[in-house]
C-alpha cells in the first residue's frame, strides 16, 4: 500500500517494491516538482529520482513487494 504525505515544501513516499508502484510514485513526484516553478530542470531530477527508486526496488529489495521503499523529496528555500 502506498503512503504519500504532502507538505508545502516536501513529499514523502512509501511504497511496496514493485515497478508498478515506481510508476505511480514517479507521477506523484512529477506533479510535486512541477508545482514548484523555481526548479530549473525538473526533468533531470525526475530522471534521477526514477533511477534511484528503480534501483531500490530491483537491487535493494530484489523486487520483494513485502519490503517497502521510502523517499523524501524536500525543497530548500
């Protein structure tokens, strides 16, 4: 089960180790980053984030949906 906590300047993601969940939380992260126009190149950040989440699922948790991945995206002002 995905858990998403959104704050004005942060997004906390916690999800099972499946690629389908990586797809879903990547979309949520995209929406969060695009809602902050001060980010100069959100595409680069999204690409790096998706790669990190994919690595956590595939290599860290070995695609075991009983294990979860947690990620916090924060904005400094």
